[in-house]
């Protein structure tokens, strides 16, 4: 973590995240926070890929889906433990990410975006058409709740803290990567791949590393999602969800890990308050993205940073005049 400011931000996150549920009187709002936390795990990984490495993926919903369905099938149809199911889903997603990433990451910008979009559509079609395996459009039901060493996370409060702990670990891992040699390499690649290669950075290796890591985070979120709702359907991991993840990253701030958390919280909770406009959901996401790029190009986190800097500057100037 970066100095006192980074530690202070992390402490605020921990206090709010682990203390806020006790202030809620409605389990419905707790369920929204759980889904926000699950989604944030995936968006933080996408932030590393988009904001730090500069690699565009429009198919990240596929990694959510691969993990969710793998764990659902193994635990429901074959009686494996939930831990084994989720680990298997993450492992399969990682292997797929390597297979897709090696050729796809040689592409640039729009070509890479189209390649990942195609990958996402293939996974969606597979989940939709293999009815005997996945349940097809009707979805897969009866997925068991998460359990560890015989303890079942049946209550929403228990599941919330499970998600909060995993999200906290994901944030710690991400912050440490950003401030490590790997993080500096990713930033160099984002600025200029040619310059990074001249500096001796193995561009292909670091691009594949961050792509697979972001897939692992997405897969972790997918497993948690499946075992929270006990139901998954292909429509949960379609093209619209991939776009939603990108909007979350951009809205929160791609150049910050915290941006992924804030973006996920905002866009997961927003539809719950705009249900009357449900048919306009995709249009609203596009409008939000346009407004964000116009007025807050660095996202909510960047906007907050500029505002706090402006306020601190006003106070310091005011203090100077009073001396």
C-alpha cells in the first residue's frame, strides 16, 4: 500500500465494510451489499487489466460463468464440497484464460476487444445450448450454499462477512501488485509496449499474468455468486454483463483499485432504485458512461481526489491570508 494515504484509505474501507451491516434493519439491503461485494471482486481484477495494463476485455462475464457453472455442476450433480467446486471453477477459468490469452493478447486495442467479445459469446452460447449439462436458458437450480469445515453460510449476514473477507484479500493482493515490480511493468506497458520492451520488460509475460489474474478474480466472484443465489442462468453472464463490468470500472476509476469497489457498489445498487426503467437499463449504463467520461474522466475516485485537493487548497490559502 502506498504510504499513509493508502493505509488510511484501507482502514476506512475495513471499518465501513465490517461495521455497516449492523446499521441495517432490512435484509434486502444486505443482499444488495453482498451482490455488490461479489461483483467488486471481479471488477477489481478488471481494473488491473484495463486501468493498469491497458488491455481491453469485453468478455469477462465468461469467466464468471465458467466458474459458476463448474462449481454448480460439481457440487450439485457429483456431490463435491463447495470449496472443491469453487476451486475447480477457478482452476478451469485460469486454464481457459491462458489458452485464450496467449494468442489474443498479441492483438492490439480494438482487435483484442473483438477477440474477447467473441470468446464471451462462445461461452454464452455453450451455456445456453448444452441443456442436459447446464439446464440451458432455464438455468441451473438447487446449488448448495457455501460451507467451510461443516459450517454453512445460510444467513445473509454470515455470507456478507465471507464476501467481505475475500474482497479484502483481493484488494490487498491488488494493492501489493500495483506497488511491486509487476505493477511498475504493467504501467510501463500501458504507456508504451515498445518502450517497455526496450526497457527489458517481458511484455507478453506480464500481459498474460494480469489477464489470468483478472480471470481468477472473476472466477472467484462467479463461484460466490452461484452459491449465494443457489441458481444460475446464461443470461446472468451475457454480453450485457460484460459491458456492465466495464462501466463499473470506468465509473469508479480505472486507475484505482478502490474505483472497482465504488463502481460495483454504485451500479449494483442503482437498478434496485430504478426498477421502473428496467427496459432502459443498457441505455442508462451508456448514458452514465458518457457523462462520466465528460465530467469525471478519472472516475468517481479521481473526482473525489480532485475535490478533496481543491478543498484542502482553499483551506490552506485561507489559513495563509489569516496569518
